[in-house]
C-alpha cells in the first residue's frame, strides 16, 4: 500500500519551521510534498507562518496582521532566515506538491486568486481547520483540491468533508481509531495524520491503514521507503 509523507512546515524537526531553508531541505530529503501555513500581512501579502503572532518563531513581537511585508522581512525567522512569501516557497521547491493551510480565513480569497492566476490547481491542495475558508475556496474555484483539518473525529466528520469538497482529511494521530479511518474510506475519503515522527508513530499509522502523514523529520520518509 502506498503511503505519502508530507514535510510539516518543511522539516521543522531539523530546520527553522516555515522557512525556505526548511522547505528546500524537505525537498532534498525526498519528502513527497510539503505543508505550510498562510496568513495575510498588514498590506495583504500571503506570508508563510503558523501562529497569529511573530513571537514564537522570530525575534519580533506582535500579530502578523500588524506588520507590513517589508517589516516582516526585517525579522529573523531562525538561522538568519526571513519570513517567506507563499510564491517564494513555490519557486524554491519547483513542482513539489504543496499543502497550503489557511490559518487566517481572510487569506482564502487571496490564495484562490493566486491559484487561478498561476495555474496551480494540480500542485497545491488547500487545507484548513476553518470550514468556511475551504467553502470559500471551493466557491471561487470548484476544481480546487481541499483538505479538511479536524481537531475532532465526531460522527459529522465525513459530512463536513463532503460539504467542503474534501477527499482527504488530516487528523491528529493520537485521536484516530480504526473505526474513524474505515468510515472515511467507506465514503471514499482518504485519511492522513499529524504528526508522525517516530518508528512507533509510523507503526500506528500503518496499523490504522492511513494513506499518509505529516512529519517533522526526514527519517520517516526513509523508513517508509525502506518498508517498501
């Protein structure tokens, strides 16, 4: 059974997360794709960062939405890296599949416009915890690939995925059960988990029959390749 590996914020276990350095490393290590997070800057740029604030991952302080792109560029995002634009990541790892997670709902319309303008629908999947963000993307781009990221595995999981047009759901590994995976697969919805970082995690993911996983470390890709 094929099992895909997605570099979580690049390979954040060994490089500064959501930086060009991290994404390039993920590509070099042979990950099947990368996952990144999107917010809008004060002046509407699509920037790659996980948190609502810059505090944890840079040497700055404050909400991302209060910074212009030029101001964000002055921050150190780890080992001298700068906060990248979404477009810069696409150019840094050409052709590598990308899972773009909308953290700021306002970014949905901007992302949809970029995907249309640059003909990226085959390469980029749109993820979010926010159903309304995925719905907006699908309204603007019916052919877009959407992925529902869910914090819970309740009985409405499959119906939520169908509503936003998602053929893949992304769930926390520790919250998954065989029953949940089987329910999704019966509805033709694939399942991936986050975050799979150890041999034990990978063994559990395999036992559950998952289709893939996000990982912070290159070792998981090598383990999957060896298993094949």
